[in-house]
C-alpha cells in the first residue's frame, strides 16, 4: 500500500479540506493572496491532513471540526517549511521554487508568521481550544527537540534514550498531534484520544528511525538526499549510536574523531561499513518495526473499518518505505 | 517625562513580571536555558509590559492575569525580534550580540518558534483565551501590514489612507493589544476594553508617524539610524506622501524616478529638502499630535490615578521623542 491507497477511505473529504484550507488563508492584501495561491500550487503529500481525517473517521464521523483540525496542522506544517527554507537557504520546495527564492527572506518569514496567526485564529474563532493545547505542546516539543539535538551534536554525546527522546520531540510529536486532533474532532471518549495520540507517537518514532536508516542505506536517486548527510551534520542517529555502543573503545575513538574533524576528513563509506558491521542497521530496523507493531496494537480495540485498516497499513508503510 | 518616569506607578510590579516571564521560558534542554538567560540579559525597554500593566492598573487591580498578559506580549515581541535579526542578518541587539550572531540562524529561528509556543501555552494553560484572540489578530495584522507595505513599495504606490492602514496594522495593532489585554486582565467592563484598545491603536499611529518623521529629521548620533533609511528602502511614509500630493506633476515624476532607480542615484538631502519645502514634516507632526490627542480623549471618562496620568504622558512622549 502506498500513500494514495492509504488515503482512499477519506478520499472524498480531501476536496472539502482543500476548500477550508484555502478559505482560512484568504487576505485582502494582494501579495498575501498571490503567495497563498503559490503555496496551494506547491501541494505536498498531505500526510498530516490524511492522518487527521483517518483518525477522525476511525473514532466517529468526519465533520467541520475535523476539516479545521486538518487545516490547522497543515497550516502549521506549511509555516514550518517556509521558515525552514529560509534558514537552509533552500531554492526549491516540492518541485517549485521556494517562497524565499521567489520573494526573498523577509517576505518568506512574514508569510510564515501570517500562516501561523491564521491557524491560531481559525481555531480560536471556532473555540477549538483543545486543538490549540495539543498543537502548541507539539510546537514546543518540536523546537525544543531540534535544539536538544543540536546541543548533543556539538558534544557528539548521544545514547539511545536521548536519541528516542529527541526524535519523539522533533518528529513524533506532530504525527501524534494529527491523530489526537482527528480523534478529538469526532469522539468525546478520552480513551479514543489516548489511543490515537499514542498510535501517532509510536508511528512517528518508527517513521524517524526509518528516515535515519535511509540516511545510511538510501540511494540518492530514490530519496533525493545524499547518503551520510546526517554524519556530515554530526547527527548521531540510532544506527550509529548502536554501532558505537558495540564497538571497541579504539574503534569508537577513531570514528568519533573522524566525525568531529568534519569536512573532507569524513569517509562516509567507512562509517557506513562500520555501522553495518556492528549491526546498527539491523538493530535500528528491528526497533522501528517494534514501534510500528506497538502503534498497531493501539488500534486493536477499535472497530474494523477501511480507515482503521489504512492506519494499520500506514504503520507498515513508514517502516518499509524506500524514500 | 521619559519612559522611566512613565513606568513609576507600576514600578513594583516589574520584578514580579520578570519572574513570571523567566518562569514561562524554563526548559529542561540546556541550550534553551542558556539562550533564554542570554535574552533576559539583553533586556529591552519593556515598553509593552509597561503598557499592559499601566492599562491594567487604570481599569482595576493588577493581578496574576495582568502579569501573564504582560509576559505573553513580551514573549511575542522577543520572538519577533529574534526572527527579525535573522532576516536582517543583524549582528547586535540591545547592545549585545544577536542570537543569530552567537548561535547561528537555525538556532535563532528554532528559538523564536520555541518562544511563540511557550507564550501560547502560558495563555492556554491558564484559560486566557481572550488574550489569545486579541494577540493572534495582532500577529495577523502585523504580518499582513508588513507585506502590504512591501507590495506598495514595489509599485511606489501610496496615499494617506493606505499609509494609515499599513501603520495601523504593522505598529498600532500590537500597542493596542497591550492596552486591551491589560484592561481585560482587571476589568470585566467591555467599555474599558474598547477605550484602552482604541487608546493603544491611536497612540500606535502617533508613534509610527513620529518614527517616520525621525527618518527625515533625526540625527544618527541620537536615533542610531542613518537619515533617509526609509527612502533608500523605497518606503513612502507620511511626510513624503503628503509632499508628493502637493508637488507639481513634474516634481513628483522626478522624485519618484530618483527613488525608483535606487542606490547611489538617490540624493537623500534633495528629497529631505523637497519634503520640508512642501510642508511634509509639519503636516505629519500635526497628524501625529492629533492622534495622540484622540488617544488621550479615550481616557477622559476613567478615574484619575498615577497610571492614567502616565498613559496620558506616554501619548505626548511618543510624539515629542527624539529617538
């Protein structure tokens, strides 16, 4: 199953979501309208709205609140991407030129702020205060998680518990938010909220571990990213963390020394082999599968439905994907 | 009266505000704590918290809600500054190195996001939903106003109504928010909320017009900014807008042509003289004084108190200041 198949059960809701999303961003300022239309044209994979709608459908009947929840997370995600592209000086996004490339940094940052304020207002105007609590906790975790990772990278100091906490904060928190918001929009049962929140968190962990594995094993022609990007950015992810824990003190010193010196001194091929030889890839994949399995267990008590089957398939999809 | 005198009536509340502000930003991540402490050391003039607390004191008794309101606007303002410095590649802020200069852009942007999420959570955790509605409307107006100004600058297309709308959005909205939040924190009377909101909006207009006048008349040794910075950024502000409206078609064409070509072709001295000769400075100053006067009228029905006198003095201060 790919993402298209996974989205089938809530397919008919996507055009309504698109309309609510577009409406929420309306502005009387021409430049804002122009950039908003451009963002709509960039259209991403819509993983987050799809998760909101599937979770909503699993726990009840998709309604206006579900569309607004999907819009809130998509707006938030879009704002983050616009700001990210500024920081990374990225020229393209989703196959089109990035906002900062077309309109300059100043406009891109303002546009990001505008998007955030519209997301907030959409929720406030509709008294979706519960959504906001869930979402702002995720924003805090995401920024704190990224900053925590930077701090650890500088010291090259990472173990498995710290790694799991960081990826929980920076990645799993938003997927968890999507699923919890979806459940909240259609069910008043706190048990539903908890199950979907935990499903999202666990799927998020599996997703990020797979992402970190692909940094070692992925082909640039498929993933679009060069192998070993994390290594060159001094990010110690699970495959390497595990390999380092199993290596001799001498090997550890040599590998960390190479990463620390950075630049051309880093032999990516050498480090990938080191990780493979110490079972880092195999171990990380096992852990990802375990998290996906735990995620699926969270859905066991919920009634069978096409949307539930899609969420089960999504848990497998994130671990087995090649890009 | 300077800002120090204006703050005297709420002087004793500032240490409590500082504590609430500091508490709201606590983090378990060392790097976040480090940067937060640095931000606290940078300490600004605290105009916004002072306005919140004065407005609160004018309408009732300063309380926990008032401190949280002051914290929310100061956090929001700080986040904006951190992001601004990234966009402008600024090296310093308040006499210390900027966050981006010390820790790089990526960390500065994440820190801005972290600050925003903490501001949000502070309000949500305390059910200050009214604060959030007021504030997110201001954030929308601020970003939309800035984008509107950029759009107009590109076309060199500006008249007084558009100018007033833009400065209302980009500047007056946040001062208005401060005063309305303050009033909301201590009074349940919607009339109080309206009066303080309008006072803040009008003072904000006067403030920005004075700022724009100083761009023509200010001395760099006092303002810290070179004369004519707006002209070189193609920003048409009230003194110039008024002068252009009173000039002949030929003069208008010549001045706009010079501004459009930009760079070394812009003779700032020439444009300043043009504006002065057509009464642009005098007119803008009159308008600023009118707005300050209207602001003060909004406070007429409120009982006399040291804080009320400070708000009256603040309206004069923003128009007469030299920096």
